[in-house]
C-alpha cells in the first residue's frame, strides 16, 4: 500500500453540516423554554410557534429541516397540520408529540408518514436523540462506517499477500466488497481512493496467486483448490436435482459478486439464502470458455476433443455458445441425471415474457435453466453507447444500473412466482468483469483475437513481466489453434492496446468494463442457493 494512503487515512475530511433548523409547534410552547435552550446549546436553531397555522406560515417563508409537532392543539390538529406540511414539502421529517397513547391516534399519525412518534412528557435528551436520529443519521452512519473501515484497513492490508489460501482469498474479497458497498454513499473522495488502492493491491497479489496455482488446480494437484467453472454445477446444483421437486437455475451472464449483493435485497422477502458460495471462472474469463465449461462439466480442450462438433475456436465463424444445451444434456447423462430439463436464453423482453408464460408447464420438469444476458449486454453497451457510459460511469453506478434493471425485471417476477410455488432456485454466472484503466502495448498479426483482457495467437510482442503467459495451451486445457499459438492474460485493471492509433484506442476503451483476464472481479463469482420463504 503506497505511503500516501496512510496519510489519507489519518487525514480524512469530515463532511460539513449546516446548523439544523427545527420548527416546534405546541400551544404550550412557553412551558418548553428549558427544552429549547437545551437544544440551542447543542447547536440547533429552534423556531417556536403555538399553532398548526403558524407552523405552516413559517414553512412557507423559511427552509425547515425538521418539525416537532404537538398532536392536540387548538385550531388545526396535529394530523391535519402534517397533511398540509407534506403538501408543501413531501420530504420534511415530522415528529409527532402527544399525550395520548390511543392506538387509532398512533395509526393516523403513522399513516400520515411521520418520521417519529413521542409520548408526553418528553425530556430534553429524548428530544435531542430524536433529532439526531432524524436529521444527522447520514452523518452519524458515515462517520461510524468511516471509523470502522479505518480500523479494518490495516488488518486487511496486512492480510493481502499471495500466500493466502483459496478460502482466505474468498473471505478477503467478500470483505472488500462489503466495504465497497458500505462506503459507496459516503461523500469523501479520500475514503474512496484508499479503498480503490487497497483493491488494486489485492488484485496484484491475487494475480500472483492465480499464476502460481492455476495450472495445478486444473491438473488436480494440491488439496487447496477452488470450485471451478467445470465443477460448479456438479458440486452445487446437481445434488438438488430429482424427480420429486423441480429446480431452477438462473445464470446471469457476467454477474460480479458485488452486483449479486446489490440485487440480493430485492430477493429478501421471497427467499432465504441457504448457501452463498464463490466459484472461480476458468481462464479466459469469457463466455466462449467459461460458460461452455459451466454447462459441459469439461475444460475447453476436453470439449473440443470429446465433442468436436460442439466447439468453435477463436477464428471459427459462428456463435461460440450455440451448443450449451447439448453440452448440458451430455453432462447430466454422465452424472446419472437422466431427467427432463428445459433450457432458455433470454436476450429480449418479448421472448422472456413467452418463457414466463410457460412457467406452469416448466414446473413439470425436474430441472430448468434460464440464462439472462442483461448484465453482459450492459457492459458491452457501456463501451459503445455514450448514454450508457454516463449511466454506468463507475463501480457504484454499474451496480446501481444492474439493481435498477433487476428490480423491474422479468427475472424478479419469475423469482416471486417460484417463491409462491415453494420452488428452490440457484443463481450463478459464468464470469465477472473489471473496469480497465492501464494500457499495455501489444503487437500481433491480424489473426490475434480482439478481446482486450486476453490474447491468443502467435508472434505476439508484449510486456512479458506484466502478464500471465501460457505458452503451451494444453497445460491449461485450452485448444491449440496453431503449432506456436499461446495465450496471454492481462491482470489487475490492465488491457491490451495496439500501437496503431494508440491514443484513440486507449481513450475509447479506458474505464470500460471488460472480461477475459485475471482479477478478483472476473474470477471469483457468486453461486447462490435460495430456498422459498
């Protein structure tokens, strides 16, 4: 971690807040003078009035941050006053104060969208705590989270190394994602910079970890190896497939772990999360390789050898994932799962609705697979469409667009339906993506593939010390397209750029989300089992 990160951590600028202006309406306001003096000593500006009408007049003239409102006043009642206040400012927090504990009054007040409810007599500290909770909640939460991350920062930094185990890397990545989500709404660029630097250092060490262990994992060496693309379904999904109850598997192409955490709250009311595991995408972390491997239970060169008619190499014409359903059928048979299954790829809303309309029939199948390509399309659209670049300009907005899609998606409608039918569900993906930032100059002939995060071909020139080279593709169970062909993978947030028209190429692709290489975001992807509530 660069030394300036520690200086930043020690000098975090706190968010500055203006004085809170409180409007307090009570027909006995004179008796509350000690309370008002107490609040003023805490830095609040209090405007006292004796009626609902007076309170409304003040609101028309001044900016008010919060209202303390007596429920039982002459003239306009507290409930009537709240309704008129909300008409003036629907977002104004109103705290109702009443002598009555009658249930219908509480229900009326709550139904009027109040922020809080207090029973008289109230003491100054009670009012103060209520005001802090309703006006300074963001500040308090921000300061607490900032302090908590400051305490966690050094521990995380000390843990980051290429000597971690598979499980330790998974836990570290989950913790970094936790902090990324926890801190994403804190308006402090210092914190964001520190966390970004810490993730970058983690990705540097993670790349070393992968380069040291990946080939051994594929060859079954060592006890400490992760679940990989070609073993994920066998390990996590197949044990739940039987004739007794249908099972649904949703594959959201290109879904990162942090994106899963951003959509999880929308599922909370319908499913319990029984297992939330990580599986590692194989290399290249691209649909052609990882998803074919996921659905076949085989590594790419094994697919090519066993089912030559179902595999296309980089330079072959045609879609590279046309035969996933046939590969899955063979995979199920090899593992004794001779069951009827359905397989759908949803690329547009119209076809998705047709699939959803058939859900009652799908319940007769022991196994159903549905692929959603929205997130993958989002990452590609973000590269090519200026509007999408603006909507998903950074990690936070990339998650936000994914969550917004999911909240209004057919996928969520399908999950609600399955929850009502008490059907278990699996959600996983083939690979993730990373926002690329640093170009690496690459020279290759016209047969080299176009992916920005990995290259396959011959006679390539690149900075060898900054990439992962697989000179013999067979070592990584990758197809060999020529005698001298090899694979090269970018790590961290690097991407390959050609010297021809270099500046344009770099500016066009920099800060886009890409996949194919080695990073925590691309390789460590979610595999979740959901049980209906």
